[in-house]
């Protein structure tokens, strides 16, 4: 029972780290990348739909992304969603596709992105700690129900703490790398 609880906690914490990694991928550094559009939702015939499902992306140059909607009728909504997002671009339309030109990152904008990255990292750490808390409660319930002894639970809690530290350290390392990437000129 204890090993199942610890394995489940490890998997859930790993998923939290992966989700944080995806959040970091959406934060722009030097080069424009289609993953920056992954969190954008478009009002597609009254239904919020991820932009990744509505269009294809290409990057002909380092700071330009071409967005080609599969349904040309949705071009206006796609354009509006990109403009309203936190990417800081104003797409231009030629009637079939959108051209998103990303400006050079200013020092102020870099600091803004670092602040966003820190918020995403803290969200990831909170998710890991929530998994830890739920797992700890499950271990305490096992002890209370008399299924395992106090010593077993104490040992399991130490393992749980080391799992928590391993995953929060991974998030901190990703944050450090993202900050270095953002500050790179």
C-alpha cells in the first residue's frame, strides 16, 4: 500500500513538472516558435478551440511565424485571439494566412517574461506540494486504519519528502535555464 501511494505521488509530481515544462515552452525567448501559440484559444463558431487544432504554423525566419488557418472563415477570430494574447504581436492578414512578426525583445520585455516564468514555476511547485499533501494524508489514513505501522509511515513520509524535493529541484533548474535563455542577447 505504501509503495503504491509513493509511486502514484511520483507519477503525479512528474506530470506537474511536465506541465511546467510545457508552460515554459510557451514563453518566448530569442527565436519565434510555434509552441508559443499552444495556450491560445480561439472562438470557433461559438466554441473555444485551441489554435493548434485550427491552423498550421511555419517559421520562414527567426522572428516570423506564418499561421495558416484550415478554415479561412475563421481567419478573423484567429487574428483576434492572437492579438488579444500575451504574445505581444499584431498579426497582419493577407486574406489566407496571418504573418506574426515578433519584435526584438527589450530589456523590459525580458524582465516581464522572467516574471511570468517565475509565476509558472511557482504554480508547478504548488502542484507538487499539493500532491505531497494528498499522499501524506493517504499515508496517515493507512496508519489510522491500522493497515501499516507508525515506523513504516514515518519512513514513507521521508521518501515522500525526497520525491517532493527532487521534483521541485527539477522545476527550479528549468526556471534557471529559462531565465538564462531569456537574458541571453
